């Protein structure tokens, strides 16, 4: 089995680095394809939608005063609004593939991205921040934040009021996160460096909302990461499962009563998705899994699963698995009834990348409700001093540094380049 458009010549794809024949053979014989054949009856439909290169997609920053001009330029060069996008600002899709803009479009697109007027971002990657639905004035935690596209999207929802704490545990990824925040010029972002499993609480009752875009095997990213076909194995999801559960449980501990946690991955594997959510529901009595399809009615997706088989590293069903109990489908009726509230986004359904979303909320009892009301009524909110926020260096200051020191290379002012 091979994608319909692969052909039989010896030309090379411009994004894989593999000869076409080798590339088609590798994908068609992959463990991932066998696994999806177990998970779905219409595996051919999925395969057809899991191979093509993703189109270039961008998100316009509505906090910039010239955002209307940016949208007009996007229309002029043929970009189309993404119909299902319901967040603040707007999202657009080009007719060309990612990274394949040409001539003036490439120059202007790069400039708009570098100056934070828009953000290059995979379309399905915009969904978690929409599901989080951050409101101005709230305290938000982005638990696994790098590279920062979701962080900046959350900041746009805050509209320069409130704060999003962008956490990243990996040293090498913090620079990328800081660069994206700086590029975007988001005034409400604080970058922090903690292991998300032990991140401390904030004062009062906790964070208003938390995003857990968890580390995962990336099995839904075949359209942008061709190595997934070669590298993916079911054991990868099993090895990440406990970390994912611990991150989600910590988020549920940190969120305030009445608050929301969004758990997301770019994986197709139920052990990284529904099994993680089931473990979190099992560990907490006051957590409700909200119907994602009702909160995200425009998003093309299907309901979460309640049952799945164990697979070995060849993608074959194991009749007597030695998996951890939390890897297996739940037996508790109250959990089984809730799991369909998750949202699975498949490549062929979305005509984009694949994704998984679960929206969890911490319930309030009557005493907690009154305590939250009392807190809101007595809270002395400090208004931000917008004049003291860090700003990019201006030309006059840069010229004075060059004059005084006779040396000021541009790369010092552009982190992450």
C-alpha cells in the first residue's frame, strides 16, 4: 500500500530526504501504519491523509495595532481564513506547503513573523489554547510551554491583562521559548524553569486555567515529521505514560476550584491519551471531563475511545499484556461514560495534522463557591504598569552602543537565532 500520489520515479521529495520509492515503502511497512490498522477499520483513508506535506498556516496577533493591515495582506496574497478557528484574532492557510513561500511573499511573511505580527503555527496546534479559553485578568499556567506558540496564543486571549506562566523543564528549549515570547512582544508572559511534576502552587486558590501540552511520541505528526514512520513504536507511548499522568495530576492539583485544565498531545496512541485521562479521573474525585465537542463545535474530530488493545513493538495485538493497569482500558463505569467527551482529531478528518484534546474542570462544592466569591470581592488587583515592560532595543540606543564600544553585532539582540 502506498499513497496515491507517490509515483514510481526516482525523484526525491523536497521535505523527506528519502528517494520516493524508499519513502513510500518505509511508510507502507511502518509499525505505525499497522497500529492504526488495529485502531481503525478504514486505515487506507487515514494513510491517504497522513502523508502529504502540511500547508503553511499562520495566526494573526490581534494585540498589534496594525493587525487589520496584516489580514488584508494575507487576503491579497491568496491566504484563506481557517473556518473552524474560533479564538481571538484569526488563523490563515496558504496554498503552498510549509516553508515554501517564494519571492516577496517569503520576505514579508518572514518579517511579519519575526516582528510578532503573526505566528507560524500548525493549524491543529492552535486548538488547545481555544479549548483553554483564557480570559483577561486570569492567572494561567502553560506547563510544557516550549517552543511558545501556544503560550503567545494564550497571551492574546489575555489581552494584556493577567499573566501566563510559561514553564519549560528542558534547558535547551528555554532559549527557543524566550525568543518566541520576545518576538511576539507578549506583555503578560513570565517564563519559568521547573519540572512540571513538582511545580509550586501560586498564592490563594490556584491557577485559573492550566494547559498541559504533554511530551509525546508525535505519532500524529507524520505530515511534518517523516521520521515518525521509521521510529515510532508502541513502547514509546508506554514509556511516556507515567510522566504524562504525573503532569496532568499535578495540573489538577494546581488549578483552582472551578478552574479548567486542558490536556493535549500530538499522538494517536490511546495509552498517551485516553489512558492518561482515565488515570487522572481515577485519582481525583472532584474532576469532571467536559464534552470537548460541545465547547469546540467547529473543530473536526471524533469522540474519545473507551476500549483499545495492547500492542507489541511490531504493532500486533497482545492477548495477555504485561502492561501497567493504567495502560489498559478502564473498568469503572463512571470513567467509561466520560471518556467519549475527549476529542480525537485525525489527519484525514481535519485535512491537517492529528491531535488529541481533553478538557477537565475541577468542581466546586457550596463552601468553595462562597470562598471564591469572597476572594473576588475582596481581591485588590494591581494594575500593570505598561510603561515598565521590557521593550526591544531601539535604533538610537543601538547606535550609541556601537559608537561607545565600536562593536555591537546584531545577534546579541536576537536571542535564539
